[in-house]
């Protein structure tokens, strides 16, 4: 834990299992920042890959927002549920599809994300991607 101790302190986390504002974990913070070595170190030392914050988001959600494929693969391998829906009913696949990131959409699908799941508005991730492309490329 000695290599992680300074990082945890810099991020104002008193320990590996601490929570920040909105219930974010150190793993979520590292995923959001795209810090692969920290994500790997936290997981190796027992960080909960399945933890959710107050909005129902996992570290995988934050990794998808940052867009680091290596972190996404690492979190999936560590057991973060790929089809977890947050409190808004959105999965990671829906989030990346609606943002237009084709490479992350393909990555999540290749790792088993379910494309048929529907958001509260009734659209699937693939429909969100189609709508975004039509809207911005028309």
C-alpha cells in the first residue's frame, strides 16, 4: 500500500475503502482520472470493483467517461458488472453510445455488454448511437 498512500492522501482519501463526496471511492477517482497504475494497485489491494456511489455509478462508469480502454478492460476483468444501470437507468454502453465513442462501444460489446437493454426513455444503446449520429452528422 506504500505506493498508493501518497496518491490516496493527495486525493483526500484516508484509506483504500474511504468515500468522498457523493460516495465516490478511490477506485472511481482513479478511473475518472485515467490512472491505470493506480487502478491496478487499488484492485490488487482489495478495492471493491462492484462498489457504487450515491448516483449508482461504478468505477467502470467513470472509466468510460474518461475513455481509457485499458482501465475499462481491467475493471471488467476485476468483476465490475458491465451491464449495471445507475440511478438514472443508464448502463456504461448507453453512456458511451450516446456520447458517440464508437471504439468504447465496440469494446464494451466485445466484452459482453447487452445492447438490447433499454434506458428509461425506451431507447437501447444502439438506438442512442444511431440518433446521435443522425443528429450531428445530418
